[in-house]
């Protein structure tokens, strides 16, 4: 029996407990299917000797100083669905050093789940790579890190970098990673042990929430809604959407009226505004940045459109929540 492969789990503040459980289950069952310990897991805190989840629980974890680069393995950064700003400056610097050390071509694979891919890109570890990230922050990540190709697929495995969006996508990613190491039959056996009917491919789109994709009976309308959800930062003209789904613009408008009682342009605008509202509540992007990642070309247009729809300005929306502001521009509401 050989030495088990090391799996180092780096838990960021606000990490997903669901993701941690999914990761541990995959490797525990891989060991069970093999009948011997193929993998040895250790979890580390990015800040101190414990880690806090997005639901407020605190778990014991080893301090980052204990992380040692052995003969190779997998280092996986586990985050929440969106960036968390609670990591201290000192811890962030130390984490960057560790990530860069493991990111060298030394037999290690470096990966991330949720918003973790944005942190890897921030420290240069995804330059020239494809990476999956939660579709809600894909536009923001692409804007900040143009050297990385961020996608809205379930996961990406690009050479020695792996990444998954939110939720169960990390399970699919790790099953495919195991398949590359041990063969597809082994990965399928682990999937069956997990109770899965099939292994999803990385090119499958991340699920769009019901609020963004209503229950409908038209496949072409469903395709149009998915195109809109995947192109919030740079909205597609109605003509382009119609052409991509194989209908005329007038046919597309009829589909929207029949199933959603609205026009494509109105639905698309509401989708972008609701996404902007989530960004204002859940991120520290400036109001101008939120407008840009939601497809508004100027701060004044964003502010006016937001106020007309919700009844108050983006600044008033932000003020209703306790998220600390990161405002760099000095203009008033009409130029945010």
C-alpha cells in the first residue's frame, strides 16, 4: 500500500459547509471503493486556528503555518458563493505566499470552489487558465482579472488548475478529477456510492434560480432566458438572442408575451436590476461597479433606472444593509 495522496483544504472565512461536506464525502468514498486509504485530508484555516462558515458555525482547523508541500497532491480553497472580506491583511499575505508556493509545477494541483477562484486569480494563479465561478459574480471576476477566462459552466479542469461554481458542482469536479487519476470506471463507482445517477460534465450550465428562469414549456424560450442570465454585463440585442435560439424577433416577442406576459427587453432589464440588487446587498463593489457588471454604461442611467423600478436609488438600497461600503467615487446619486 502506497502513501496516501495529500488533500489540503483551505477554509476561507464564510466558507460553505455544504461544500466542505461534499468534498470530504467524495474522498471518503474513494477510499472506501478502493478498499485502502488513497487520500488523506487535512483542513487549514486561512486566518488563525479555526474557521467560520457562512452560516455562523466555527470549526477547528490547523493554522496555515502547518501546511507543508510534500510530494504532490491537491490544494483546494473552499469559499462561499460570494467573496468574503473578513480575512485579515496579514493572513491574506501569508495565504498568497502559500498559494504561490503550491502553485508551482511541483506535482500539486491547485483548485477552488465558489468564490475561491477569484482569490486564486487575484494572486496570479489562474493567469491564462479557464476557471468556473458562481454565475452571479462571473462578470465581476472577469472584469477584475482579464487574464483568466471565467466561465458559467459547472466546473473547469484546466491542466493543474481545477475550479467549481457554487453548490454541488464541486462533487462533479472532483469525480472527473478522480477519473483522470484512476479511470472512468473508478469515478463512476464513487458516483454510485454517492447516490448519483450520473456525473455532470463541466460544460453544463450552472442552474439559474427560479426567480431568473420561470417554469416554462418552450425550449426556445428557455434557451433565450439562459442566454440573458449568462450575459448580464454585456446585454445581447433582442435580434441576436432571437437568431441564437433559432426564431425571428417577432416570434421571440410572441413567446415572451404568451408565457411571461412581458416583452424580452422588459424581462431582460428586470433580470439585470434584480441582479444589481443582489450585488448591492451581498458585495462590497462600489455602486458604479455594480452598474457596470449589470450592463449599465453610466452611473446616472443605472441610478435613474433603479429608482424608477424599485422606488429608491442604489445608494439608498446599499444604506439599508450593514455591508461596509467601498465607494471610491465622489459623485452623487445621479453619477454613481
